């Protein structure tokens, strides 16, 4: 750390990405190590509580695995009256309890002598200068060599959005099959891409989500009516208790933010509003885990490495082609997802969706897609991704 610098690194936002980065920094900055990166995480919340349900296919262990509350080895996709059941013995679909996640992150940081989590304070101005970056917070000004910026950003107009509302409910009778996740239950004849997601924690306890892919979010009442109708029609329920609600809007840009084209080399945007989220799926948690681990390792091995992209150019290109297809042919989305889950072996597909695909996995995915339409989309996106 130079004399002119308060911190080597300032992380804006102590949410999922910020705490994951913080955790890895605590592990690299081993006690007694000479090469310490003094880091500060600025987070406006004054305390943490459970606010989200993070699910993903787990391909590798993470330091937050103690926060995994459930694992499923079966999931379904339904469209036009057909249901396909996928299974994987080796790659479970897991649910992370966000409250436990925050506890693990906070405990690691509290035990560290080089990462500080400052709660109840927000960044108000971030300005590059000749020494690095000046970060003004509500209470103080800091000088940093580098900044990782995970703050939410405004979403560009007109792009596809994944918008959803979820209710975690309890019922008085056994209703749900706790062995199988309903990943996508497509609504026939919907005006946009619309499906339900059911995460069954027990026969009487599940998260039910209504999800749309479209450019405009709906009124709160519309999502509530959709979930109510689904619970009545799909599960024959007339009564339930809502234990928890969550809502989200995830950007699905064709041309996702590109870290190599960011305006300032010392300010690295990460997280849901940068390249971390996979735009074609909306999954962000597993990508943040891998990116944060690699990013922090790079800080300690390559002094000039400032930005590690979440995915390869090839994966970005696949995302752009797929989103282009969804924008042009929303009425075919259900059929295409159904084909993918039915035709591609589960482990190959989840590797592809997790950006871990092997060459043969890409080939299998391409074979499962309608050739003509996808070739046209692919030509529109010739290597711009
Ligand atoms: C309801 C919901 C469910 C989701 N489910 C899944 C899922 O199942 N699987 C999956 O992979 N992804 C999921 N996601 C997407 C994604 O994983 C989450 O949004 C995740 O929290 C993104 O992490 P992040 O660090 O980018 O943002 P956050 O976790 O939101 O962290 C950003 C942080 O920045 C802080 N901040 C705001 N303003 C300032 C400021 N001025 N200065 C400093 N800090 C600031 C915020 O307080 C916040 O803590 C879900 C998203 C939502 C909203």
C-alpha cells in the first residue's frame, strides 16, 4: 500500500458479489503475509437479513456451501401439455439461504486484519485521479488503488428483462413433491415469455415464482393474480400462508457489459449490472463465485490484472444469439427450452448454462436448436459479443 492510498481496494456494495470478493480477500491475505491488500467494503445496509433465494447447478464447491439449505437432483420443464423430467446424480440444483450466506461472509471479514466491512455507509461519488480512485462516501473520502463497483445501476431502456415475483408459501396439506423442482412451466398463449417456477422445500412449503421475459415490468397486482391463479389451478389450493416475498428485475442485454471496454481501468464493475450475470439465464450467483475467486487470485499473482471477465467470448456470443432469438421469436421460447432440456443430456446442458461447457456440449446444444432460425441469429451477431 502506498502512502497516498488509504486502501489498496475499495469494494462498493457488500451484497452477494461484494461479500464473495471480501471472503476471498480474507483467504489470500493470510496472517503474517507481507503481501496484504488492505480492502474496504462500503455497504449502505446497517445489518443483513434474508432477502433472496439463490439457486444454481452446483458444479464446484464454494466457501459458502454451508449456506446451502436444499439440493435437488430432478427438475422439469413443461410446455404445450408435455413435461420433460431431467435428472443428474452428480450436479444438484441447490438453494442458498441468503441470511446464512451473509453470516459466513461477515464472520470471515470480522476475523480478518485486512478487510473492513463498513455498514451503514454508501458511496456518493467515485472519481479517478492520478493516484487511483477517490471514493466519497456519506461520511468520509477514501483513496483507493482500485475499485470494484457492485452497486446497482440503471437498466438501459428497451432491452429484454427477466422480471419476477416469488411467494414462499406454506400449506395445511401435502401439495408439493419435494424431490423435483419445476424449473419452467410455460403458460400457453401468453403475450410474452411467461412461465412459473416452483421450488419445493417440503410437501407443504415451496417458493412459487411467476417469471416473464419482456421489455416491460408489470403492476404488482398482475404478478399476484398470476401466482394466485396458478396455485388454484395447478395445485387445487384455496388457502395458503405467504411466509416471504421476493421480487426481481434482471437485465438480459444482447450485448452484455464488456469489462475490456470499461471507461476506467482502475474501476471494475462487477455483479448483476455488469458482466457477472449470465444474460440469457439471469443466473448470477455461480458466476460471481468463480469470477471473485479468479479475480482475487489474479490480484495476488499479476500486479496489473484488474479485470477478470465472467465468461469467454464464445459464451458471450452464444448468449447474444440466444437472446436475439428470444427477442425475435418469443412465442417459440417454451418450445426451445423444452427441446434443450429434452435433447441435451442434463450434465452437458447444465455445464453449458454454467459457462463450463466442453466442446462436445456446445455441439449437443447446437444440434438441439432449430438450425435455420439460429443460423440467421448467429449471422447477425458475428463476433460482436
Ligand atoms: C429476488 C432475486 C432472486 C434471485 N435469485 C437468483 C438465483 O436463484 N440464482 C442466481 O444465480 N441469481 C439470482 N438472482 C440474481 C443475483 O444473484 C442477485 O441479484 C445478487 O444479489 C446479485 O449480486 P450483486 O452483488 O450484484 O448485487 P447485490 O447482492 O444486490 O449487492 C449490491 C449491493 O450494493 C449496495 N449498494 C447500493 N448502493 C450503494 C452505494 N451507493 N454504495 C455502496 N453500496 C451500495 C446494496 O446495498 C447491495 O448490498 C436473484 C435476484 C433477485 C433480485
